[in-house]
């Protein structure tokens, strides 16, 4: 049973209808009890008292007949698809009314109770409540104190419901809210479970703002109720209650223009224009906002819009400033969460007192080191080191041996020449390549270090956001046709299909094991200084949007061919032999 208690109070100049609601929902129906003062009949239906300021019974009955469809029409509950629930009045309790009628001065002394029932075809996961008791023709302010009670739950949901300001409530039938006397530990455990299930997005009427500061990009992600945007962005649609698929492209353009012209960002003191990465429309049953939402008709009362604006940076920024200026009469403040690298901070931005600016100062984080090519360094070729003096003396020995007339002096002269050649051996050295020595090759340790440096460069290239910058960085370590092939292969490995094709950021690359293949296994057509390295490695990447993180680790096994190219080592071929998923998990960013 759903009990809605309507209490009306009036002031002499400005009457007001104030509604206090208790909403109790079962798995197969919602029963609504609306209790209201007789004054509401006068406020909303312009009942006329007689000449003695007295409302006769037949006048009150006529007001009751008008108020029954009024409540069914203007107190609205919608399901997760935005469709209104259809109810019927099952009884009206008039027992508090005097039989002779009610005097004008006593309209607030008597109450009526309307009982309505709304059948459900399945247990609801979401219900969106709205009230439209006051419209443009009525000057009667109307507020409702909404209290939603779920069957089997101890703690109701409470909120003030203003005209045309819907509130959405989620119902968990497996783990309903705990009783009011539950321990703090039980309540905290229940709340954390709900938060994990909803990936941190727990309110359906709040504006969520997430501001990311990274080395090559600043990103502003905004999740905002569609009806909140409708206050300032003229969203054209045929049906006030729904935004059709055919209307969403134009709506996205309007929303893009609205945010492109507002919420300015400065990086290192320079205004930077945003790149609109996406504008998506989400229904109530959509939870993982890192995934692109499928195009579907959405309800204006409960849908949300996700906008991602990115601002390129030239490396590590020194200062970043954002100003939130997209307020309106209902949106007076925004709670923004700032993720500056590994630090997290909550910031309250408000239109009051100029407190709508957030400024970040680099606390001393150094810029990322520039990506450098791996220089061509080889072991020196085997050389002979000879003494020119010794060689000259040694060349005199054969003539002395062959000179016959001087046989008597031959022995001493030979000894003199040999001794002099030995004595002068350290003098006037001459380096001569050793004949028949092979081409210098990297040993196993140097080959492993060279491949590790090239491997690290390849993945660091994907820290850049611009495709041209990625290609330029890759070209420092990759050569030939492999450049484009490797770009596409690694980018494919970074795409998370389970996240709608989002490209993950690389967090860690680790070579687990590797070995340099023997020269006999190197193709003969390669430069003899080349080497082939077989290794196994893991890549950990993340996709992060709206405060939650999808982390994935993949493992690869491949053969890399490395060759000298203009005084640098470069990868010229890759043979990918194996690829497998190691882990995938989702978590929330923590303060």
C-alpha cells in the first residue's frame, strides 16, 4: 500500500498546498492513499460558497468528483522506461466530513482520503515520482514531502517533491533497505553494496561532475538529468514526456553547443577549447556509463545525459582552472570530483559568492621524460694491435738471414733486431681489424636491454592522444611497413569491447620472460647485426569514466625482429604467437 498524505495550508494572500507522502511499494502493486484538506478542493477547482460563505454538501461532492481524475492525472508514477503507471480509484473516505457541509473558515478542519491502486506486471526496479498540482494557470504553490516505503524494508526514502521536478527511487528486492534499528556496520555494508551495484552513480536527480587531470589531456565528464538541462537548453521534441531517437541528434547538437560555450577551462593560463568526445542519453536501467549507450527512446522525467569534454595539453600541466557557469534557477551548486593523477578531491562549486572556480596547481610532479630512440651500440669488432717500429724491425730480419757475405755478423745482428723488435713492441701502435672475424653481435643481456627499451617506447607512444603524435613517437622505435601494422595491432589490444569499444589507458607493461634466438635462426636476408627476440609480457590498462574504473590485463607472446637503422635500433617485424585475457575487474575510485 502506498500512502500519500496531503496537508494543505493557506495564507491570506498566498495559499499553498503542501503534500506529505509515504510511498509503500509491493512487488505486484502500488496502492495510494491520498489524504487532503477540503481546502484543496477550493484551491484547485474554484468551488463557490453560498452567500453565507458556506460550502453545501452537493458543492463539496462536485469538488470531489473533479479532484478524483485530477489526482490520477497529476500525481504521476513512471516505470524504468518512462511509461506512466495506470491506476484507478478504489474508494473515497468521506467519514470526516460533516453532513451539513463546511464553512469557508473551516476548510482546513476536515479531510478527505482518496485510495487508488496501480497494478504492476513485475517487481519494479525503478519508479519515478512527479506531481503537477500547480500549472501555468494556477497560482497555487504546491510541494510534496515524498516518503517511499518498500515492502520488507525498514527505512523509507524521503525527499521534497516540487512541481515538475521528478524524483526517482530504486528498489532492490534481493537486498532491500535495512530497518531503522540496524547497526551502523550493517547500514554501511548495505550502502556500499548498493553503490558498487550502481558503480557509484546513486542519485537520479543529482548532477555529477568529474574532472580528470592527466599528462596529455584534461577531461570534464558531466552526468546531468535531461529535465535539468531542459531548463536552459531548448530541447525540441514532439512529446513533452519523451525524447525520441529521431530527435536525439538535434538535441545532442544543442547540448554540445551549450557546454562548448560555457564552463571554460584554462591550462597553464591559456583558454583551451573543448573537444566533445560524446553526448549520450541514458535511461534508468543503464548503469555502466563508460559504455556508449544504445540509441533508445528516453523519458524526460528520468533520463540522464552524459557529456565528455576533453582538453589537450602539451605534456604535464602546471596549472589548470575550470569555471562552472552553467547554473539556473534549480541548479545552484554542483559537487565536482577532481582526479589529478592519483589524487582525488571533492570540490563544491556554487553560484553564490563567486565560489564557482576550481584551480589546480601542480604540486611538483615532473614532466614525463621525452621519448628517445634507442642508439645503435654494438660490441667493438675484434682488432689486432701492432707496433709499426717492431714491424719495421721484423721486416729487416729476412734480408739479414739471406745476406751471405755477412755471415759472420748474422747471428749477433739477428739477435739485435729481434731484441729491438721486442723492446719497441709497445711503441707506435697500429689497430688492424682481425681478418675472418664475424660481425659484432649483441650478447644476451644487451639484446634483452635493447628490446626492453624499444618495447617500453612502443607502449609509451600510446600515452599521446593525437594519432599523429602516436605515429611520430612509434617511428622512433619501429621502421618500415610494420609501423602502421603495429599501431593498429596495439590499439586493437587496448580496445575494451566489453566497454563499448573504449580505448584503455596503459598503466603497466611488464616483460615476464624472454630470450635472444641464436644467429642460426635469423633470416639470411637481414643485416648481420640484427637479432630476433622471443618474449612473453603483460599489459595492464584501464578505462575510467564518471568515477569508476574498468581494469584489464592481457598477456602476449611474440617474436620481435630488431635491426640497425641509421645509428638506432628499430623493430622491423613482429610475429604475434599468443594473446589471452588474464583479468578484468570493475572498481570505484576512492577518496
